[in-house]
């Protein structure tokens, strides 16, 4: 099988994989093990907390002027909590901006404030208490806050937050006190609403996700509710580069309800196990939360399965070593574009023997094409005889007809793994290369003084990639007839159109890979001609 036919195979696989991710993200099926995990469309009795303050009693009026905000700031984020429900009004990440500009606003993780401010904490029997006013106070540390309820009720919630100096991780505790005269049964609910935090590729899943200790489930919600029940390491909302996750206490079974509120806004409600409190008794629930980037070394510091949030799909075991190599090269060259070039060279060196073997096989196949053509004409009415003669020719000339295809098939996992890395690695977000390429996570566009319809600027790198693919095709040994060869020339055009909106980092990889392929083809042809 020659190289151009293999490119068709790769395109087919790309389409199949793309459809797979699209289908899985839109129509994710329920988990098949109902004894351990249930994830299904179901009705829920939980009522989402409202965004307006309500009076807890007719005789008590809420003075909104008394509701204060508290600012918490450490080295990596700046957050604002409001006494209205002890929720986050703002959570900005200091090291990341919304778009590529020094004056751009910081990434804001409170992305759907009209639908709800995270984290709303309330009782299942009284969802309106999620927005009731509290009286906040700081402890001796500026990074610790405690919120006491302003109004008395049979079950009172006291919420305490503890933040760390250099971490996106923080801890919070909810103390439930039974101030009534009767035994109470209830559940504690934690509600989080979010939409994508930043612009990112549409080829990566965005939305609710959870980790049960064994596998990450990423959900793309539509109508209705979906639920999970069982052990839980974390649950949260993620986009391409950032994550908001709640880490509940371990060794407990939880219930989580997921719902789509609008086009890109999803609701997550975490239900604790049911508790019973007698008069004067209290119950404490402890949680942690991670609001930050999906950066592997940062997620590893947290643990609890959170590194699984950065998942590259089926080829994850191959993708993560490639990401490590990419960061390794960047430590020495200080430019992720150059790191991509070096990684491409390394991959090409590793597969050089296989590619050399593939080119030799294609060259031999090209040389015997006149003989094969005569056999096809001679035995056109006898397929069995034709197959016998072809196999005899292959044995005589010591050719394996599939040997040209096999090396490429071996490299496909590496290609797809690197494809996923270059789409999802936050290290490439807003990372410059040279010249007009200021962001390796964005499409390649050269400003030319006026806007090109659909494109904006000129995709120079993508056009060069298409040209390199055309040259590569012209140099490859061909066993196709002239008509088929002309049809195959569509491939560079197809790839150019396909890649025009891909991140420039991925286009750079493909361009460098093509140039190295051309160099190897020229070298191999010279070696074969010299023999």
C-alpha cells in the first residue's frame, strides 16, 4: 500500500475519531454497571436555589445593605465571597488571561452568575437557604473565613473556608446544628453552575465530569436530568484548559445530579448521604475544591484522581509521555514552537528505519507495476488464477504488499496522541513561536491589512503545509494510473482546508513532519539509485 493511499486511511480514521468524540459528547450512554454506578435520565426532587434573597419569615426583613463581600487573594488567584449564601462572586486566576493581550481581563471561573454563584450549599428540605444572608468573619489568618447564619432555624449551617498561600486548592467545612426540639433527617446539597471559562477548540469535550476512583466520565448534557450514585473522588465542570472541582470526603457514597440549563450552561448538584440529628446534635461535612488550570504537575500535587481530568482519550498512555517530552524540550529552548519542532524530529528519528523500509517497499511495488498490469489483463476473467500469479510475483521479488502500509499503521497511535496533546495542553495556550504566530493554541493567521472572508488573516503556515504535502506526493513512488494520480492530488487541498482552523502548533508539527518526510524520501531514493 503506497503512501497516498495511507493518507486516505489516516483521513478516514480522523473522520471516524471525530465522529466518535462528537457522538460520545452529545449522546454519552449510561454506565452499564447499575450495582456500582447509576447514570441515567431521571426525575429529581431537588429545586435549584434562586438567585434572589427571600425573607425566611414574614416578620423578618433582610437588610441588603448589611450583606458584605470578602476578598481573598493568594499568589495564584483572587476571589470574592459574598455573605449572601457564603458563595463566590468572583474567582480570577492571576496567571491566565482571557485572550492574548497584556490588558486582557484575567480568566474568570464564575462563568454563569445569572444562573447561580458557586458553591451554593443548602439543605434538601430548604433549597431557598442557599442564598440566605450570613455574617462573615476572618480568623487570625487572612486566608480563613467563617460564615454564621443571621437567622435562626431548626437546622443551621455554619460554613468555613480555608485557603492556601500558593495553591488553587482550598478546603471548606459545613457544620450542621440542630437547634430545634425534634429529630431531623436531611441531606446536604452543593450546587455549582458553570459554562466554558475560555475560548478553546471545539474538538475537545467541555462540561460536567466526575471521577469515581477508576474512570473519568465526561458528560455532554441535553434535555432532562442525568444522575450518578456511588463512590466519588471528585466532580466538577471543565473546559479545554480549566477546571472547577469539588472533592468530597472519601469512603462515602454520593449522588450527583446533572442538568443542562441553557446552550452552554450546566448545573451540578452533589448530594451527601442522608444524616439524622437529634436536638442539640451537630454534624460536620468536610470538602476540598480545586479551581484552576488543567496543568499536570499542579493536578498531581492535589492528587485524589484529579490528574485524570487531563485525559487524552484512547491514546492517553502515549500522549502523556509526549507531553512530558514537549515540556522537557521547552525547559532548554524556552519556546514551545521550537519544542514541537524538536519533538517532531525525535519522533521522526525513532521511526526512521520503519519509514525507510516502507519507502523501499513502495519503490519495489512501483518497479513491478508493468508486470502486475500484464497479469491483470491476462487473468481478468479468472480472479483465483490472478491471485496465485500475484503471490508468485511477490515471492519471486521478495515483496510484501502490505509492508509499505504497516510502518504507517504503527505510527498512527503516535500521531493521534500528539494531535490530542497539541489541542489540549495548556502550556501552548498563548505561547508564541516566531513572527506572526503569537499563540500556538490559536489558528495560524498573518494580518495583511484587510480581512479575508471566513479566515480573517492569511493562513501562511497552513498553506506551506499543503505545499509540502504536494511535494511529498510528487516524490513518493506511485503505482497508480494517471487518472488515479490526479485524483490523489486533491489530498493536499483537503488537508489544507481541514487544518485551516486547527491550532497553529498542530499545523507546525504536520509541516515539519512533511519536510522531514521529503528529506527522507530524497535520501532513500539516492541510496536505492546508487545500488
